C-alpha cells in the first residue's frame, strides 16, 4: 500500500507489526492508558490525510504496543459519520490496519439499552447488527482491490470470541450479555417513537458507530468481536433526558471491568 498515511505510520513503527486491532469507544480510552505496554503513540492530527477525532471522550491517538506478548494496534478514539466524515473516511483506519496485518478486530462502543431488563453499566457482546445508517462504507470506488464487491454478512461477529468473552466474564465476576446492535447516524439521540420501532425490529441496543468498521473488517476477512457498554437506557425508556455527559459518566464506572474483559480476551484468544 503506497500512500502518505500508511508510509508515515510505517516510519513511526519500524518493523513492529500488530495483528490485533482495538477501537475504543466513548469514554473507553482508559484501557489504552493502563493496559498497553511499550507504546508508540501517534496523534491522529500528526498523520497525513488522517481524519481527526472531534468528540469529547475520544482522545484521537493511534497506539501501537503490547498486551502481554500480543502485538496491538489501538485506536484511542474513533471517527463517526456525524462528525461529517464519509463512511469511507470513518473506515480508513480499518483498511490501513488490514495492510499492517491486523486479523482480529475488537470494536467497542457506548450504547443505549433497549431490551427489557438492561441496565446502565451492562457489557453486551454484539451478536449481530442492524445497519440503520442509510450508508455503507463499501459504496463507490473505494473497494480495495481484490476485495469482495458483495461480501457476505451472515456471521460478522465471531461466535468463538463471544463464548470466550462470556467465559472470562464468568471467571472474573463481570456480568455480560449478548444482543443486537442497531446503528443510527446521530448525532441527535433517538426519539421514544424511534426506539419503539427499533425494539420491534429486533434491536437490543442503539448507538452511532461500529457498523461501518464491522462491515469493512468483515469484508477484509478479520475476526470481529464487538462489545457495547450500555451507558444509558434508550430514549423513552430512560426516566431522564439523555446526554453525552451521562454516557461518559456511566462508562467511567465500568471502565475497569471493561478493561479486564478486553485484556483477558486478548491474552486468551
Ligand atoms: N443512542 C445512541 N447512541 C448512544 C446512546 C443512545 O442512547 N448511548 C450511547 N450512545
């Protein structure tokens, strides 16, 4: 791959080649600060032609390093469609990650809980998703050469990784659940009427990310594990008005359990 973004990253990492990718969602940057050793940190705004992260709670660093003996590339802060980026731009880091050798991708996010019984702080393994973005990162000429034009999306989220995550949760006394993640473009939260519709069509949680990265990751042949931190109950279910502050506050409360779950998954996969 010859482009300025890729070349700049190579100039920073030398011969280091990670094979596990992590995208950290809202408020989940803690994991990178406390669990990745031997860090090479590259702020997005230093990387040529790389989109910048503009959202509070999303630091905006590519971090290369190790977790135990595993070699990691971590996006501390992600890009969203609501920041004005195209679905292609949002997934540029995934395409670059693939070229660097990433074969397993952990995608994390904060999400609103829809299913009855969910509570803020729950950690949900994504079993499948509903793309409600009205967009797709594979539209247009950007389809990487040699990649499938019509990739199958039957089993995006790796069953074995979900099972392993559930087992780790059990061992470490971290409650986990599984469910269907629905992505909207945002940035406004949903209306209660929209949430009722999403519930009827099978969504357990709602958020504004993850789906573009998962589609590209699957097309590129990666094993994908999606984890949602339920940061609030969705609109109309929550007794309170929704806010980004509440999202970040709740995520803070479970960041340690979340970090343990992710770290153990990485070490045991
Ligand atoms: N809706 C959409 N995105 C979100 C939510 C929500 O309730 N919570 C965190 N991200």
